[in-house]
């Protein structure tokens, strides 16, 4: 089976210098802060893989590595057949990145003008870009696309961010907490869009990070539980229950708690 996303032993660490004793100033030793520790993930076409874990578990770092924004310390990853270090341009052409902390739009430009600007990075011709932007504005129900982005609500900016990620119609989407800080109505609408349109209809491979257990149950095909940089369990909800020795009636919260207990006992 061909996977659109595959990581092998993906590891990220940073040097951490201990504070030296005032009596041994020249003997400060260096240690490593491990953010990701040998993560293996495979995601196929039309699959939504949810990364679930607390703050600081490495979820965002993993997405940044897959998006070629930072380099791994060890291990490798391939996106749509392109290795992230040796073929970064192929990776960039294959992904759309969506973040809940969207700050990269030009707030004095309109939503449409922002999309036109970003379309140039994908070498979309003027006519093709105009048609694609018009299609995405209608698809995502972006109200007042000719109003300045600085006047948009958080939900409307998120719609615009998703439209931008789809400009070049990539086969892979990396979504970092896409429903964070959104109201209940739009959160539910966005989850259905991700599952029914992006996954089922457009057949995109999606990695989505979240803290929301309901969101995981509603849209995810498989789950990865990430704690302290380690992927402690992965699979469907049913598979995770079996691996944890939990009954079929167990909830996702029970699985999450059990994974934490297993890690603490090591």
C-alpha cells in the first residue's frame, strides 16, 4: 500500500545547557531536550489521522517538520513520495498547512486580495487563480471576501486559511487544531467539511492535531496518542481499546488515561 504521509523514526531534539556552578564556570555540560522521539506514522489517501496529546507533547513540532519548516534531528519522512530534507520543494507543492494561530494574512488587504497574493506562490495563472479563488470562496462560504481581513471574525479568518491551503489542490493537508477558539456551530460545520468533503470526496490524506476528544470521535479514522514526544499508541478506537485491554464500552477518555498510566509506569 502506498502512503501519502510516512514518518520513520522521526526525532527532534535541541541542545540544553545546564546552568554551570559558579565554581565550575568552564565545565557547563550540554544535554538534549527531546521534543520528538522516534515517531512512526503512516497515512493513506482519504484517511484522517488525529494526533492527540497535551500541550508540549510534540504535535505542532511534528507538523512543522512535515511542512519542511524545521529539520528533524534524526529519522526521515516522505510526503507524496518526496523526502522532506532532500526534496523540500516537492513536499511544499504537495501540502496545505492550516493553523489555528493564523497571523500571516495581510490585514489591510481583502480576503480575495490575500488569496490572489498567495496564489502567485503556486504559479497559478491569473485566470486559473481567479476561478479557483471564486470556487473556494463559495465552497467555504467566506462572507464579504472584498472586505479587509482585519475586520474578519476568528471563524472567517479560519475559513480563509483553509481556502489558502487548498489553492493548489494539494493531496495532503496538515491541520494544527483547526477548530481551536471557534464557536460550537462553526466547529461542527468545519468538522463535517473536513470529513465529508476533504477526506471522502477529495480523497486527501490529513493529519489533524487536537485536544478535543469529541472531535476525534466524530471525524478521525485513526488516532495517534502522543506524550512527551513519543507515539505511545496508534490505531482505530477499537484497536486502541483492545491494545489497552479495555472493554468495548470504554470511552476515548479511558484510552487516553490508560496510555498516560502506561507511560508513567515505565
